[in-house]
């Protein structure tokens, strides 16, 4: 009998939503064998992958680190022009 954890159940649900283990492995960018160990609860799922699976299950789109939504522009991109009076 295999163990079941909240992490492994969440990964299983994410795989169902995406259409299979291979698609989930591709989305998470992890080897299928590693994903299978997480699904079987043989190894602990690293938090970042668990949270990405939660995003899939809840229908949220994760913000990538390269997508700084809501962050002010870098100093070199700031408009230094002062408004005319």
C-alpha cells in the first residue's frame, strides 16, 4: 500500500487536470522518475514544486521571477523628465 500525503494528492490532481504525469513533469520541468517518487510519497516534494502544483489545481497562474508584476521599473528605466508647469 502506498503512502498518501497532501503533496502527493495535490500532484495527482494536477496531473489529472493537465492530462497525465508526463504533462505535469514537463510543466514542472522535472524528470518523470522524480515526479513518480513524489507521487508515491517516497520522497518529499520540494516546496516550490508543491506550490506550483497548488497553482495548477486552483487555476492560478504562477508569477515567474522574471515577470515582476507590480514592481517599480529599474532606476535606468525611470522617466526623469519633470512635468512642465
